[in-house]
């Protein structure tokens, strides 16, 4: 069946290229455009959406930057196969907030990336463009009051409580900001029910994982890299867990039986619940 996009919202005040990009990304995520499938030509897309060719080109560039499509010279634009490159997290988080009931489980080092990915959908709730009924977020982070494999001093890989205190403060900042933003939506009556719960565990978190609406999982490893940080006025060379270098791989219950996506999602949910319900301890309001 030929691809037919969902009609664009006439009240959408975003730039036309963003509207087209979001429409195409939604089609990719819902498998209306399957992995490896060729997108309609620029000419066809201009006719479908009613925007100029330059708008379509800008939208496709955005999709390529997100890792959703690949342009092949002389051939056209194709939906990426999962083996070629993982897709970006942000469009899936935004799509999740289109559902009546939103659930996000995160396990990682600081929740900085989650904090960034939440900003756009939360803004859309504030202006009435998204209206979920419930939002439930669980965040699982390491307990920085105990020594970690990283961050440590580069010279001798020794523990430095100042480094852990610095990381602790970063974690508190992002988790508190997420909690405050979600709570505000409930206080304003924009969301009927919301919960943000944070738990910590002893042990270094060497990977990050997101479980979105119990259907999509993003998973990536934190590489350890040399870094320089300032702590209590001193520049310290350290070995650090670098989140920005963590490539995220995507698994979905919609991937099809041969890909094992549904099993990956099931195992991720099992792992998260097992840690959350056993060795996870509440991260108190004062951050300890």
C-alpha cells in the first residue's frame, strides 16, 4: 500500500519543515515506512504536504541527523535498517507523550539526556498541544556516597570523595528538575496524575537504558575516557563515564519476531523491575 501521511495539524505553529519531519518520523516509528523502505521522491512529498521542495529537503536533513533515514546518492532516501545505525531517543520520547498514559523507566549515571529529551514534550503539554492523562517516571542511579569504579583520579585510579560529591550534585540537579517540572503539570491541572520516583543502588552504572511506554527500549554503554574537571577549586584529571559518547541501540516490541525486539524489551523490563524492587533504595528529597 502506498505511503499516505497523517494530515498535518492546521493549528501547528512550528516551522513547516519541522511539521514534515515529525510526520515522517511518526510514520517510521509506527512502521508505516518500514526499515529499508524507500521514501517517496521529493516531488511526491511536496505534493503530499503542500510545501516547497526546500522545506522537504530541510525535513529530510533533520531525519538524517536523527538517524532515522539515510540518503543514497543517485538512488533516493531510505529508512535506516537497524543494523546500520541506531535511531535517536528524542522523537520516541515525544511520541510517547501522545499516549494517554506515559511511562518512562531510566537507568543510568545522571539522567541528563532524559532531562533534555523531556523538555519539548513538556512544553507542548503546557501550551495544550499534548494532553496525556498520567505520567509515571522511574529513575535509577548509582549511590555516589560509596566509592565507584569511575569517576576516579587518573593518576592512580584512586577514589576521590570530591568527585563523587560533584557527580552526586549533578544527579540531584537533573532528577530534581525533572520531578519539579512533572509536578508542576499536575499542580496546574494539565495532567490528572503524575509520579517521578528516584532510587539508587550501590555499584557503578556502566550503561544507560530507557524503557518508553513499555514498548521501546534504548540501550547504550558508557565508555570511560580521560577528562578534566574542577572540584572545590582544583583542576583534577580523572577517568570519567562519558554519556555523550554512549551510542544508543533501539529495540521495540514492533520489530518483528525474527529481530528479537520483543524479547529485548521484555528482558529490559524484567531487569529494571528486579533492581528497582530489590536493591534499589529511595533517593530522598534532600538528595541522600
